[in-house]
C-alpha cells in the first residue's frame, strides 16, 4: 500500500501549517503521524483541539497514557503503541504494566487496571457498556463524570490510531525500541 505523505512545514497544505508549527513548538519536532495527518487540514485541526482537552482534563498523565496505550493496542496501531509505550514509561508507568498493556492485558495496578479495562471495553463493545462494567470502574475510586471523560480520550486515540493504520507513517528512530507487531 502506498504511504500517505509525511509532510514538512514546507510541503503541508497552508491550512495545516499553523497546527504543525504548534506541534513542533510543543514537541521540538513534528512526529511522523502528525505530519501524515497534515494531509487533511480538517483532521489535524480537530486532533490538536481534542488533544488539548484530553491533557487538560481530570486524569493524570499516567492515567492518560494508560488509556492511550490500551486503545492503541486494542485498535492495532503499531505507531501509536510505540509512542504510548515510550510516553507511558516517561510518565512513570511501571514497565511491567506497559508490557501487560502491550500484550492486551490490563495493568496490575488496581486503578490503572480499571481504567484500561474500561477503555478496552468501550472500543470492543462500541460504547455499549453494561452496568457491571461501569460499577467496576466506579469501585476503583472513579466517579461517573470520568466514565464520560474516558470517552474523550478514546475519541482522541481513535483519531490517531485510525490515521496511523491508514497512513502507515514510518516509526521514528527514537521509537524503534518500542516497535510493536501485535
């Protein structure tokens, strides 16, 4: 399958350039997935907006990375699994929990495990959670509003996971040690 272009600031559509500049300012580089997203100004602009909401919400960075890594594995997006493995470890996730999520299991940590299980269920069941699944999440110390906030994180990761699977951007050298083949 032909890859989509991995844009630079020079080659990206004009309407995508401001977002790519913002991504570069935040990360010190433009990740290949964001560069591929830039093919569609609508996509890259939507992504940055929901990304800001996710990282400005109620969850800690460890919790966010737990959901994002779980989602990447559940959706089978190799690029996102590599990225969120690295970011999860950087955020302080236990390496054993990262390995568990990469293998499709929930972390041993009770709270992170409940979060990961809920995220996986949301994807696998297309949002049709039963009362028992929600009760298990609440029993881990979360509140009902956070069930809905997890949906926001799942939506953000769906954008990146689907884009990664469709565009198949090359994995950056810095992420090679986290490469994942499902």
